[in-house]
């Protein structure tokens, strides 16, 4: 109350880091007959931690959890392979297209945000989430298909992602569950269309909320657009039924 300071009042620290990076990349397209084309990609690269992962120390205002950086983080090293197959750009009926894509990656020191067993000694700060680096294996895939139905178009896609720590075999937090999306678009002449969408999200057993299971969700969407000569009018509703759901994708890392 008299303004005296007990101990050292350290509010900021200067940080000076020099991290070199590199990448080696090979890409090869190929054809499977007249109707299927694809490509493979092999990449080895490093990824440096950003300033937030190095120095975070406080409440994240988007989630109200306490987040702690790690000044000892070093660039992660990754070997990754990708494969894609799909309808050839020529020689395939326009009313039917498809594509599949997959990847597998080994990470030496995968930088990610993870919950800890500690709680911040600040009112309402809650559980501490810290940036850590673990050796990890990640793999996933996407598949898409589109077919013409009368004048409209029906399209669907499926995505899967898995990522595990190599030392423990446990899944990493913030891994989004399997997801399927379907959409039907119906045109009105050449200047307008209406689209109905459906998004099915599977249940998840490993989440950011103390690793509790969360139920899946079904989200409906609607889009309407009119394109004029000088004006475009568009309406897009992402969650038409106002369904409660948990978004598992971490804002700190693009997961494949």
C-alpha cells in the first residue's frame, strides 16, 4: 500500500534470437492414362518459432486462458511427403470430377500449444497452456468429388488428420476431428445461384478442454448470390440453425 516493491519487478524482457532456416523441395507431376493426373512432393525444411511462441506470458483475450511462451524453442526440422490424384484437366466429362490428397510428415521438435497441470496465480486466468516442442508424426488426407445433377452441382468432401507425439504415442491437442462437407448449388440463369451446405463434424476424444470428449455437430449453411453488370449482391449464412459446437482448429497452427 505504500508503493514499495518486494523482490524484482520484471515486466518485460528483451529477447534477441538469430535462427537460420532452409528448405529442400522436389515436385513431380505425372499422368495415369488420359483421365487421371497426379503429383508427388517431397520436402525437408525447418520452421522457426514465432515471437508469440517464444515470449507469450499472459491471458489470451480470445480464449481467456493463460498462455506461456518458451524462450528455449528452436527451429523444428521436418521431412514431409505429399501425393495427389484427380481428374485430368482435359479428357474428363465436365459433369464428374474428383481428387484425393494425402500427406505424411516426421517432425523433430514439433512446436505446438498444449495444456499443462499448472494454474496461473491471477484471478480468472485459469489453466496454463504452454508452447512445447515434441518429436511428432502427422498424417492426413482429403477427398473431394463433384457431379452435375440436372442444372445444379452436387459436391462433397472428407478430411482426416492425425498427429501423435513419438515419445508417448499420445495424440496432440487441438487436432480437429474427421469432417465431411456437402453442398448443392442451383443456378438461376447465368447471373445468380443458391447453395445449400451441410457440414458434419465427428466426435473428438482429445480436445483443448482438459482432454475431455466433445460431441460431434451438424451445421447447415445457405448462400445466395446475384451478379449484375456493376453490382454483386451476396448472402452467406454459415450456421443456419444456430447450432452450438466446438471449433477444434488451433489458431496458432495450420494443421495440414
